[in-house]
C-alpha cells in the first residue's frame, strides 16, 4: 500500500530546538499587526459602536473555514490587526470601566513560552518543571495571605468565579449532612450566588456585612452550618468589608469564613496598605485574582487555603493520570489541585512577574493606582458640576454630573462608548446610577484624568 503524498507542507511546530525559529518571523507579524491595529483604532476602543466593529469582522471573515487555506502570514496579520483595531484596550488610560487589567509586557512574553511548550498541569509527565514552579509559587503567595501558618496552600484557578466556586465546594464538604447556608453581603459578587446554585445549596442569605450587629442577628437565626462570604474590594465600589469584626462574629457562631479578595488581595504587597486587609488570615479560604490588581493576562486566579489538607476533597484518581502505583513510585499526583483536567501553566507568567518585580515592585504598582484613584476623586470632588460617591478605598471612583438623572448618567456612558473616546463602567450605589472609573493603569497621568473629566462633562446633556 502506498501512502498518499501530502498536498500541503506540514505546518511547523512551536516547540523543540527549531520551534523558536519558526515563531520569530510570526511574532514579528503579530507585533506589527498589534501596532497597526492600535494606530487604526486611535483611542481606547473602536468608534461607531457594535455594528461598525461587527461589519469589519464579518468583512474579513466572510469565509471563516475556506476550502483551501490562505497564506499563513496574511491570515495571522489580518486577524490580529482586526482584533487590535476592534479591541477595548486597557493599556489606554481612558479604558477604565471594569477590573480589566492592562497586562505587563513581561507577563505576556512569559505566557508565550507557556503556549509554545504547552505543559498540561493534570499529570507530572506532561508538566515536570511547570508542576514544581506552580507548587513553589502558589505556596509563596499563600504565605502572603497566611503568614503565621506552617503549610498554607493555594490552588490555581481561571479567576474569581472558579475560586469562589471551589471555596463554597470545600466549605460544603466540611459540613456534611445538613445543607450549608451561605451568608453574604448585599454587594457580594454574582459568582457567589451562581456557585450556591451550581452546588445545590440554598440561595445565599444577604445581609449588610459592614454592620457587625446585622451579621450577628443573621447568624443567630440561620439554622445549621453556615459559610460567611465577605468581600475585600467590591466590584462596584472597591469597598472592603470589616474583616476582623466579621471573623470575630463568624468564630463566635462556629461558622466558616471565605473572603473574596479577587480585587483587593494584592494590597498584601503594599507596606502602606496591607493593614486594610487585617483579619484576612482568619479566613478558611481567600479568593485572589492576579488578572486584576496583578497586571497578568487572563487567566490568573488563585484560591488560598490555610493548610494544604483543606484541598483534600478534590483528591481524585484516574489510572491514566495518577495511578496509585505511579504515585507510590514517586510520580507527583497533580490531579487534586483542580477540578479541571487539561490545564495551562498559568502560574509561569506570575512566577516571572514576582521574580522580576519583587514584593516591593508589585506593592509600588498597587500604591500607584490607588493614589491615582485618590487624585481622580479629588478632581471630581472639587469640580462644580460633578458629584463624587465616596472617597475610594482601592482604585474605583464613582462619579456623576450634578443634577443628572439616572437615565442621563447611563446615556453618557453609551455616548462615550459609541464615540470610542472613553470606556467607563456603571454601578448602582445608594440607589442611584453612577459612572465608574476603575483605575488599573499604572501609567495614568493627571492630564489623562482631566481628559476623562472633560469627556464626561462634554457628553452631559444641558
Ligand atoms: C472579578 C471578581 C470576581 C470574578 O472573577 P473572574 O476572574 O472574573 O472570574 C469575583 N469577585 C470579585 C469581588 C471580583 O471583583
């Protein structure tokens, strides 16, 4: 039998000794397309709204799976350029709606190596060095959360949503029999409610966590085992719940405590702000998200635990990944570090960032964006035609034009989005709609803040 001769040359691979040589000219194309796309966009997001962006994409992708392929360099260039031109780019200081971080160039470069080598974190024979890097770095990060513990641990997740799910799952497994009651704040992240639903738990009871008496009353009337979920850095305002007081009440009632520090967790790196998280180390689990105040490309989530054995409910054996005799013979068993199977070595970019910046370098970035947010709040507070919601705790500033209605305030956001001039979020706080600026860009200058304020003013209906 004859093997049919291939009609196409076999595309080159990214790994091995020759992979980098194949990648180099392609990276050149990617980088040029990123520059061209950003230049064509000319601002924080594409002008013209959803229809204009979709039309450009549809035009390029009229035939997304052609019968015969295109020139690879052109395919790469055209799609990357279209993506860049049509992106909301958090590297632009006027793109400040969400906890949508501008990633560090260093972390992105490290992530390329993860993609090229493609280690998978579900068994040692797919990730020999990556698995050791993950364990070492996650333990160091867990030690930031739990400095007094001898063996704290952190699991790598896709972000706050997965971390919160795991936290509820681990709490449920520690309270067998009666259903676990989740008690959370009124401004708790939506993923906590979805996690309760996913895990078959009763709908969470919400209470005002900034009022310790209210929590005490809620726990007094809540039957059975309870998990209190506090937040260090709410998505809407960046507020931090009074963690130490909550830990006292939770302990008094014998309830478990999870702290969602997806946003505020990296305050741990800042010597001048670490105290805002006092009480964090008393939690049974802590969500961290380094694709927010950690400047990592997605995904970079963690769930920190006070002791490694807290992750035991995730232990699982599959003969093809961690057969007992393989484990007994010394092959590390990685499957119990996640509910996922195939899993990227997302810790690599974080490991590079920690090594390059150190704790002080990261703390400096955290301080810088928090200071910039204070500066923006000052400018809003002094402005005769703008109203400030409150002084920021972290890096979120809520503002609205004095005297504007909720509809007008929401309309300003959409006008700026359609113009492509600024990306602001919206938040409901104190029963009203506010424009939300989340400062995550360490390069944002006072001049850019003035531009932001001028854009809001310029779009305010008179
Ligand atoms: C962003 C955020 C989450 C969700 O994290 P993802 O990374 O988007 O899954 C959860 N909690 C809080 C407080 C957040 O800010």
